[in-house]
C-alpha cells in the first residue's frame, strides 16, 4: 500500500513527514506528501487545477490511496 497526501503548506508537510514516519513506522517510499503551498496570501489548495495536478502526480507515483 502506498499513501499520497496533499496538504496546504510546508508546516503541514513537515508534520506528516516527521510524525507519521516516526509514530507509525511508515517507510519514506510508502508515504508521499505534496504541498500546495501559499502564494501572496492565497491558499493554492483551493485551486482545483493544482489539486488535480497533484493527484495525477501521486497516481503516477503508484499511490493506492490519496487524501
């Protein structure tokens, strides 16, 4: 099983990278976290085109579950 997560910003990515890797013993290759980030105060995670691009990237990287 390979899990892909799309999160809002760098601090969210750091949380999942650190917490889940440590607490649940995920191997780096089985948990991929992408960040949409913020630009000029606008949340890019609300942009459907960016989210769809991230989903396609995670599918290409063989993620079986995407959140």
